[in-house]
C-alpha cells in the first residue's frame, strides 16, 4: 500500500520535512517513489506539488493524518481535518473515570480535615 507521509530532514532541533510517497512498510529515510514537496513547521511554509499529490491519491495512495491536515490547510484537497494526537488507552480510561469520581473525592477529603480541627 502506498502512503504519502513526512520524512524528517534538517538540523538537530530544527526539523524540516520532505513530503514523499513511498510504500507503507518502508523506512522514510531510505528509498521513496517521488518527492512531492517540502514542509517547514517553524514558519508553516509548504511547497507542495498539488497536481502530483492529487495524481497519487487517485492511484490509491493514502495520506497520513498529518499530511491530510496539511493538504487541507493549503487547499490541495477538501474535507475535514483529522484528529492526529495519540492518546493512550490508560489515559483515556483514567480521564473518563477521573471525571466521574472528581465530585466524590473532594467531599471525602473534607470530612477528615474537619474532624482533625475539633
């Protein structure tokens, strides 16, 4: 399966990215089929080959989440942005359980504090 994704280049602590199309299982540093543009996240500049990106998408290449949002931002494709942040399952469960238990915990901690003041 083909994927349109970012390949990190640039100096240490100042990353810039190449937008490439490659096989999904291959490493982004190595061989790729075509260079589709560049992206600098520090200045939010992107030089993209819109016609070639549309061509590869028509051939079945799937853009990664970040690339999908970048293409929508620069009006190469239309659609809604995708939420790309990875949230771990334990954090999700803890946040859901924590929000339900939050009102009960302060009440439990207030009772021992008032008993100590007597």
